C-alpha cells in the first residue's frame, strides 16, 4: 500500500513558525525532501531517528517526483518541506501531478508566507481602514514571464499593498514599474531579507527614490521580500481612521453602540 505524501509549508525560516500539524508530520515522517536553498535546515530537526532526509537544491523536478514516488512505496508518511506556503511559487501542481498519475495520495499543509513574516518583522500592517483593504502578491518578470495583464505597473496602478516576491535583483524594475503607475518618489518601501531567520534577518526601510541604494549598502541581493504599501509607517501617523468593528459607536450582533461616532 503506497504511503501518503504531504506538502508542508515550512514557513519563512524560523522553525518555530511551522504549524503544529506540520511539525507533527515531520516527527512521524519516514522520509523528508526539503528545499535546502531556502528552508533553514533546522526545520528538519523535528525528524525522527532513521528518517531519510534529502536536500532538493541540486535536483530537477523529475528527480524530485521520482524520489517522492520511491519513498512513498517504503514509508507511510513522506514530507516535501517547502519554504513559506506550498501554494505560492512552490511548483506544487508540477510535483503533485506525477503522484496523482501514480495513484499516490497527497495533501497540503499551509505555511506562513514570507510576505506576512516580513510585515510582522517590521511591525507593519498590510491593510488599514480607509487606506488600503487589498493585498497583491506578485513578482517582477524575469526568466519566468508574467501572464498578460499582470505586469507590475498595471498592478501598482491600484495603489494597494504590493508584496513582491523573487525580485530583489530586479529592484530597478520595481522602481520603474511603480513610477510608471504614478507612485511618488517619497513613497515608503520596505525590504526584509530572510524574515524570521534567527540571526540573519535584515530590515531595510526607504523610499521609492532610495530603496535600491539602501539595499546595496546592506548587501541584500537574495531571499528578500519587497513591500510597497500606502499603509507603511502608519504606527507613527498622528491620526488613523478607526476600525468600525472595535469602535464604541459601531453596533454589531455582539455589541450595541455605547458612544457617538468619532472618526479620529
């Protein structure tokens, strides 16, 4: 009877940000295939004695699929440990299709995305009442092209929060796209490298005008999240629009209004 393959989101790097379910599966796994170029190896410390552990950074997609199929014939629980969340830039469908074709059961355990870990590291929010209520997760076109209508300038024209993956080496293209969309030169930009990685995290704050120079000064050239958002820096604003849910002047089914509405 073939075992089951679990695609587990390792989160952004800190092993403590694995989900409880993800850790439980690692602790019971007979084999683990982990993305060594992106996932801190400490995440595999939860593996039991005798577990077969393989780093996938030098493997092709075909080799990874073959390894997962082979291990599922030997173990009841096989884990593919991926950075962040498996559904974001993780080749999930490409790896799962051969498993389905071979009749092997598989499932996904979500993980904390580096987009959320980066905002958390910097103490920022991605949404803010009456400022932005939309978050766009995207990237700049490189060797992988963007589908029609998804170029960064078109998305940036919405003036919402942008979490830009896999693009730190193309920061000049990010700047060009935001300028084309009408973003001001003093628009705040946040870059976080290795969000949550113990002892390796770097946080760089700047503006559209100077963020590239600031990142160059910090020697940030890989594994970094770029966040452009009208909500950045809100903790220091003199006033904010209140969240209606917690406003004493707002009635909902669990609480009646107890005060006059105060927008300040």
